[in-house]
């Protein structure tokens, strides 16, 4: 079994890559083509190989179709098969709409939204020939409910939910499942920096009264890619501790 994880040099993507390696997948670890990212991604690959699977780093800017197409071709040549794809890479360039620049808007749409097209087109063409495959796209609660200061990010994440449903309908007959996850507030250095007072205010809106862990995103992704989820497609699973109900 082979899985591709985009933006896997750190954060949620890193955790998903390690979880899928633990599940027994050979992992193709995508990172942005900079020296720093490649170095971090190599460390993730090493940790995956220590779990007894094959792991290799493939650098490509997911906002560029030509780079994605070439990367997918290289991954197919290296591993022979592509069973799973996790479209995780994403960025924020927050700001209130009144002050948001066109560059801020376009950059977030290119990385978060167009990357889904850039990756799914070449990968689905391979999965259609294989007559099997599973894909998980990384949405966000911002795409479900909106978020002030994240007009661009919310647009990109809402689009991912629509793309997930369209692709699920297009590829279902070929035994390819396409789902999305929509994380809420996840424990990262950014959330660690909040004061207790700020945290209490946020926890007031979360039923479970805590932030999520990256491992809790990875476990849901692992489930959705697995045969345990064989009758689930076109769905967006919210992982937010009960943020909005
Ligand atoms: P992160 O730590 O910033 O990781 C994102 C990864 O994507 C980084 O490795 C980043 O590389 C990579 N990336 C960015 N642009 C790229 C490009 N053009 N090509 C290839 N790789 C690129 O963020 P995270 O918190 O783990 O988030 C992962 C995903 O979850 C994102 O889609 C995000 O929107 C989503 N999400 C996160 C949260 C949360 O609370 N953290 C909540 C909801 C949804 P660089 O380091 O070079 O930028």
C-alpha cells in the first residue's frame, strides 16, 4: 500500500505520514521545494522508515500543476501503485476583507484550493486504472461556518468540501472514495501561546473544553482511508470537539 501526503514536513501532515507508516503504508512525503522543508521532510521519512516501511521525499509546490503532475508520475514509477492520497498542504494569509490584498486572496486559493485539482487530476487517473483508491482532503471548520479575518481561507476550505462531493460522485463507480476532514482548533505552538483567559473563552464554545491533538486528525484520516470506511464517500467529518452543533 502506498500513500501520498502533501505538506508533510511538519504539523498535521507530519503526524499523518507517521500514522500511515504505522498502519503499514509506504509513504511519499511531499514538501515545499525549499532546503529547509526538504531537510525537515527527510527527518520525517527517516522516522517512517524506522517503522519498517518505505518512505521517500518528493519536493513540489502543490500550487503548480506542472510540478504536481511530475511528482505523481515520479511516485508511481517509484512505488508502482497509489492507494491513498491526503491533500493536507495549506497556508493562511489572514486579514479583514476590507484590508485584504489580491495577492493574499490569490495565494491562499492557489495553495489550498487549486492544489486539490493539481493533485487529484493525475492521481485519480492512476486510481481509475487501478480501480481502487481513497482520498482525504483537509478542509476546516472555517469552510463550514466561516471565520472573521479568513475570507480567503474560508473560501478555499468551503471549495474543498464541494470538490470532495463532486469527485466522490465522479469516481464512486471506479471504487475510489473521496472524503474530507474539517479540523477545529488544534494544539500547535500557536494555540500554546494563548493566555489562560483566552483559552477559557474559546473552550466555552467547545463541548470537550480542550484543543484537539494532531494525532486525533491523523486517526480520523487513517480510518477514512481504511477498509473500515469502505461505505463512506463524499463526506466531511468535523473534528472540532463539538465546536458547533
Ligand atoms: P503547517 O504546520 O503550516 O503545515 C502545513 C504544511 O504545508 C507545511 O509543511 C508547509 O510547508 C506545507 N506547504 C505550504 N505551502 C505549500 C506548497 N505550496 N507546496 C507544498 N507544501 C506546502 O499547518 P498545519 O496546522 O499542520 O495544517 C495542515 C492542514 O490542516 C492545512 O491544510 C490547514 O489549513 C489545515 N487545518 C489546520 C488547523 C490547525 O488548527 N492547525 C485547523 C484546521 C485546518 P512550509 O512550512 O514551507 O510552509
